[in-house]
């Protein structure tokens, strides 16, 4: 596929998002679907409309449809991705309007992940099929919620999603895949169009409809890629690509356990919030997170190219750096 086609697909999703975001914002304001400050975790100055996630969702799927990108995947795979993605988006949308209980949200997310597995979108490199399924469910539900937890600052979650999706695109093209890199490129364009309105100071939020959908879709697309070009350790590549939300989720869980508090409650322990309290302005914190995401994306790309021993060393270095950062961040009061 030529480069002009890639540019056209990216711009299609980007322009659609640019159009859909203000429309969704107007609907959110009309029906009072707003994120109101509470002086606890939500400290923005005034109520901000949700439904930015709806713009991402529709820009993404409209791009796949108008460019006839669905024809590059099996009917079963497309049905699974579309149905499961729609379920997750609907779950987030309902949660934005009326807060749902955590157990119910986990049950619906697990159902969506099971749909992916049934449609053949799952981990396949483990020796046991039951283990493949179990790890797939854990991965999909975990990343879905990791992106939801990361959505705590203007432009943070959407910007990290752009970097992750573009990395999937590059790896997919090099692996001679067709659908997965095109879908990733569409997702990147939709997120970037939303980011224009969401970067600090944000005029609209993606809400749970957006953050859950982004996490789910990035988790699902990671399962359609091939990473083991030169070494078997490259199957760990998605962990690096999605390293920022994974790091933040594990860091928050660690801090909550240390404090003897439930890990699933809202917490100001997220690393961006700690950097904010340290004195960095919002834009610098977000750009710092983008930089970390870019470094991890480059590390992921490099790990795919290296022999096993050198890739393993690179993974160890990244893990050591993450552990060092976690210890330093934990000391910020």
C-alpha cells in the first residue's frame, strides 16, 4: 500500500475527529453531561463537557468504513472487534452519565474480552490454550482500565494513545500486516484530532467512553501484531509500547497497598499528579509523559530488531529505570 493511502487514512480520522468533537461537546453541554470539579481529584476550574470519547469512537469506525478497511480482515475478526469495542464504548458512555459500580464494569469488560477470544483475537504464543485465554483476558481488561486510570490530566491519555498507535502502525507495516496497521493509524488520527481540543487547557474531556475504548482497542490491536522478527522475547513489546499507563497503574496500586487502602478507589498517587505537586506545570508534566512514551516506543522498536540476549538486556534496563523512577516518585509527598 502506498504512502499516500496511509496519509489519506490518517487525515480522514483526524478531520472527522475535528468535526465530531465540537458536535459532541455541544450535545454534552445541552444535556449537562459535564465533569464538575470536586476539589479532590477533579481540580479543574469549571465544569467541562464529556463525550469527547464519542468523537474518537465514531471518527475511528467511520474511517475504517469509508476507506473500506474492514475488507483487509476476516469477517469473524472484524465482527469481534466491532462488537466488543462498541460494548466497551457503551459501558463508558453509561458510566459518564450515571456512575456504575466497579464489579459491573469489570464484568462487562471481561465479556468484551471474551468476545475477542471467541473471534480469534487472543494471545497465541503460550503453550497451553487455557493459559493463552487467561492471559488475554487479564491483558485486555488490565490495559482497558490502565488507560482509564491514566485519564487524569489534559491531553495525557489521548497523547499517549497517539504514540502507542503510531508504534503499532510502524511495526505492523514492517511485518507486512494490512488491517492492524491501518486500524492503528485510524486510531492515531482520531486521537490527535481530539487532542487539539483536549490539550491544556482542555475544552472537552474524553470521559470513560473514550479512555475505556482507547485502552481496549490498543490492547486488542496489540494481539493482532507480530513481534518476533528476530527473537522470542519480542512478544513483550506491547508492554513497552503501553509502558506509561502500565507503570502508572502499577505505581498507584503499589502506593495504595502501602497505605492499606483499596486499589480500586480514586487516588492522588498517580505519577503525573505527584509531579504536579512537586511544582511542575500541567503542560510540562504531560510533555514529560509524552517523552517517556516516545522513549519506550523507540525501545520497543529496537527490541524487535535485536538478538534475544541484547533484547533481554534492553528489557532489564527499562525495568530497572522504571523501578528507580517509582522509588523516586514514591518519596514525593
